[in-house]
């Protein structure tokens, strides 16, 4: 409900509230449990937290979670404790609201109207608040003004509370300069790698070792229970018959719902991104600019967009990309204003120069533009046709479902019952309970029912899906089993070779480290491994060392050691071990401090405000009285423990 607000909220107060409000109760427990009506989840300092409010908030958060990660399933979220996390956020919000009331902190009607008028999504092409657009956007998202304004008032109240609590926080220039120098200082090391690749030659695990590993690690080679089903998917989408919708019906619907087809000014854009931190060194920013400038030129020459993206986007300097998508004017937070401005300033078919946002540097290409206004009927004709077809299908869904189910109960095969009704059946491949077919959108309870069916059996009643219902027959059922040794032998051999190679690498590294305790030993080891010695690229205290990956202990030791001697310990890296010594330290550029001083001051202030608010939040949470009433509706807790609630 507050998507628009959260996308456009810029003050540190909102960021602190929404950033710290996820300090959840479920990790430190709640109060005693009582019994009450089914309408209450819990009492928070005597205030009821209602089931209906929880379910409404849960659905909103579920939608947001799917928007951010479309591949995650409801089952994965619920089993991961998502309902508890939403509940915990609501607890914190309720407690904070109570504190605001105690302190007489509130938001007046004038303040509320002013803040709503500042939301870019509600502005016209001149940047002024458009009341009609405001109502249309809320309606399009299934909201009414009373609901939205009530929720926004709550959020603004919490923002005010955050400002009040964190008012004493202050940041001095000396503190910010110290933080800047500490964060921006770089180190360079010299290291000798002892990697598994160099020690894996000639390792051939014997058959008895392979068998012993297989028997000792049987759980690693288990295949879960699987089923294959044929099914009848009954939903407004699958039953819809768009061809039966007439042009007259389409035109009538369009004229009766014109407001639903109003749209803001939009641009269709795709972009390439190189992630760069807001406080990144100038050299890093320059390198990203040069990389993207080169990619922009290749795009202008007609190179394929996908070919410009690396196969491994997790590398530190990897380019990421997002293909064409429509962007509406005012839809992005203010942090991305430069991106939005660039997108709307480019002509159709043009590729822009690199621009910077808070997450990095972008190069974009514009494919199309459309002005604000009502979409013409020709553009939305297919959409209207689908809506009308699905509405009509929804009206006959229950009748069709009952007819099919009656035939199945009477002993008619599901496939024949579907054929009689002119419906198409579907079939799946074998699938496990934790990896169901995504297209079926099966609820957890529906999966439990399916996996409880014997092979050849059909569901007694339709199963609920996200969009409708499913009638299914289990064609094949394979019980859980341990894969035969021969099927996993190659995998075991690889693991045993890697394990032995890693052991040898560690032994060799430790032997070299032991020898390097004397100057003579250092000379001997360096002579032996002269061709292997590597000089790293500069790195910061964050722990990522170019060429080695994330090695926080090594990065810390490199900054802590005052000499350039070889360090006595052996450091584990992702594929082996290394010996290392600090080569030099690189002080940050003083000129860069002068240019970025204000940003560092603001960053430090926000950090102190967050710390102060976190301490306040912890205190009021510990003092809160939480009485659980219906904990069972919250499902599994984070970590999978559904019972340990005290």
C-alpha cells in the first residue's frame, strides 16, 4: 500500500524507520501466551494486533517480495519464516506508534496533504500535484484514499518520531575525515599461492575410499520423492475465450472505464550498469566510465545487447544489464533522478553517455516514448479483450469445476471428463515437493495432498492454486531413495580429489611458513617459489583482494601489521592457501576528501542517527509486553523452528 511513499521517501527519518524496523522480536522472544478469539494474533502493550490486519499486511509484503524476486515461491517464503518476519515488523510499528502517542507526536491534515503533494508519482507534466491522477493511481492499485492516507499518516508519524529521537546525534569534520581515511586507505600485498590445482595431479581415490565416503555421506546422495501428474488447470485465464468477445463489447468496456487506461509520460529503455559505491575512489569511477563509454559505442554500432554482458556477473567489475522496460515519469526515487532525466532527454533509438546514480554508472538506450494521456483503444484492445474474457470465464468457473469433479467421482477418467467439456489437459515431468512446476502456482497444502496420493489416483476435490483450481491424477510416483553408488561415483571422486589436494596444499603452505621463520628460510622459500610470487592490486579493508576474492582475515592482517615481513600464518582462500606479506599502504587522495567532504559528513551523521535510534528501539522492545494469542497462524519461524517462541 505504501509502495509509492517508500519509493519516494528521501529523508533520513524514513530510511531509519524502514531500515531498523526489521529488528525482529522473533530472535529474542516474546512474552507469555494466552487464549483469546481467533480475530487477534497478539496483544502489544495491551493493544490487539488483529488477524485481518496481519493478513492484509502479509499479502502486501508478499507482493513486494515477489516483485523483487519473481522466482521465489510462497512456500519458500513461508517455510523461511516470512510470516513471522512480517508479524515482527508489525509489532515494532505498533510499539513505535504507542511511543509517538505518549510523546504527543502526530501529523496534521495540512502536513499530510503537503507530503502527498510532494510525491512525484502524483504530479502532472508540470510537476504539480494532480488530484485526479492521485485517485486514478490509487484505484489502479486497489486502494482508496482513506486507506492510503491513514497508512501515510502512520508512516509520517514514525518519521517524526525518528527525527525527535535522533536529534542529539552530531558528526564532526574530524570524525568524518578519520572515517574517510580509514575506509579509503588501500594496501598492496605480495603473496605465494598454494592452490588445489597444483596439487591434484596423480590423486586417484581407491574404491574402498569411494565406498566409505558414499556410505558416510548417504544424505548427500538422496533423491527426494517425486511425482509426475496430468492435470486440468481451471482458472479464469485457462477458461477464457477471447475470440468470443465482440468489438462492441470491447468498445463499451473501454468507454465505461476510460480512467483505467490513463498513463503517465513513459519511455522504453534498457541499460548497462557497473556497480560503484557512492564513496568509491576516483580511479574506480573513471575506470567504470571508460568501460561503459566503450560499451555505449559498441551499442551504437549495432552490437547485440546480450553479447555485452559477461557470463559471470558476480565478478567485481562485471557489467550487469536490464533489457527494455517501460519507465514512467516520476516512478523512480530521487536518488535515481539523474537516470530518469537522462532517459527522458534521449531521443528514440539513441544511446546515451555514462551517467551516475547511487548504485553505480549506467549507459542506456531508448527504444520508444509515449506521452501522458489516455491510451487509445487500438493499443489496449487485446488487454480489454482478455479482461472481458476472464471475467466471463470466472462466472462459469464453478459450474465447469463441479461438472468435471462429478464425472471423476462417478468413475470417468479425468482426461475423458476434460475432453467432454472441451478442456485441454496438461502433464508435468517428474518433480519434487520443494521444486514444483512454477506455472501451476500450487499452494503448500495442495502439494501435500498431491504427494499423499498413490500412483494412478486422482484428487478427490479440486486443489487451490494462486489463480484458480487444479484437478490432477498422479501418473508416476517415485519414493525418496539414495542414488546408487555408480550414479554418483564421478562426483565422489571429484570431491575426494579436491579434499586431498586441499590437504596437500595446506601442508605445503604450512611447511613453507615454518621455514620462513628465519631470514635464511625466507631466502630459500622465495628462491623455490620465485616464479609463483604475485603482487596484488590495491585493496581496501572491505576484505576483497583482487585475484584472491573475499579474504577478510588476510585483508585485516595486511592493514594491522606494521612491517613488510612475511606473515607467519597461512591464509585460506577459496581454492587453497597463501603466504603473504604487506608490500605497501596507499593513503587516500586529500583532494578527493575536499570534493566529498559533505557526503562523508552526511553519511557519518546518518550512521550516528541510526545507532541512536537502534538503541532506543532495542530499549522499548525489551520493555514491551507481548501476549501471543494465535501464534499458529504465523507458521514456521525463521530458522525453521515453529515451536520455540519463548
